[in-house]
């Protein structure tokens, strides 16, 4: 079974530029999560989707971050414009309906210069 | 105060040693508890769930004390391959997970 797929794996951009990350969850997983992980810290939830509905986006900085999950499968997380402090690893995870175990993708390492 | 607190370590132990990690959590409404393992520059992976009755998986034993809001992980007979960061995770339900900052373990030959 394929795991959670994320792309790109690495991204270097200049501040004020836009950037987008893509995630393909495990087939059949209804719940999708985006996390941000800073160096030396645990992942922090940005947004959680149940199918195509964002059910928890309270930690998403909506002035510059946006996300979508069209058709309840793939998801895209966007930052516009990026700031220096956005440099981090962006992790996508998915879980099956009714199950708590989350499976993480390899993450996208973002460096904002 | 962080919702989940862990000693960041690093814990440097020789092969074969027994090592224990602890974490405390602040949300008394937390319902589910886990330990995740994260290798350097890799994604977190579920190590084990933690139950009030305690549970064991091979060399790993997890304990939960709800009254003290305290979770522990014991690793016996440490292997070089156990070197990683161990993340304490709690959930109030509704599938929201709150991660600690992790405890780094380095097992030395």
C-alpha cells in the first residue's frame, strides 16, 4: 500500500514569494491533516479535513495561508506571501474514518531567504 | 505552559541499557495517548498507543497515570536502531493530536 505522498520534498524561495505544497493521502483515508514542524519542536496542526470539508482550521494563519481539498482526495497548502519565519517542515498526514492512527508523509522542507 | 511537556534530552545510553522517558500533559479532558517515533529528517511514525492499564510491545512498555496526567515510555535492552526522537502525543478526541517537542535518544555502541 502506498503511503502519504508529498511534493515537492524541498523548496527554497525568497521572502514575499508564493509557494504551494501538494499532498496525496493514503487511498481511502477520509481525514487529511496539514502540520507545521519547526526545528526541535513537535508537529503543530494547521488544518484538518474530513473529506472536502475543513473541520478545524483554527491554527491556520489565514492572512497568508490557504488550503483546499478538492473532491476530498488530494490537498494543496499555499502560502502567499512567504515570510522568513515560515521556514519549517510542512507535514501532511491522513487517517481512516473512525481511526485515530495518523500516517505522515515525508514532508516538504521550506526555506525562505 | 505547553500542553505536552517532555524533557528534550538528549539521553545518551549504551547498547543494552534500559531507558525511560516521561511526559506530562495539561488537558485533563485528553482521551487518547500515544508515543510516536521520529528519525532524523524523517516523518513521525506511531510507536504505540498508551492505555491506563499499561501496555507492552516487545522491548517497549508504556504507562499512563491519568490522575497525575503523566505518560511514560520504557525501552529495555536498547539497540542502536532505537536512536531517534520520541514524541509524546495526546488527543482530546475528535482526532486532534497535540505533540510534545520530543525526547532525543542516542544509543551508543
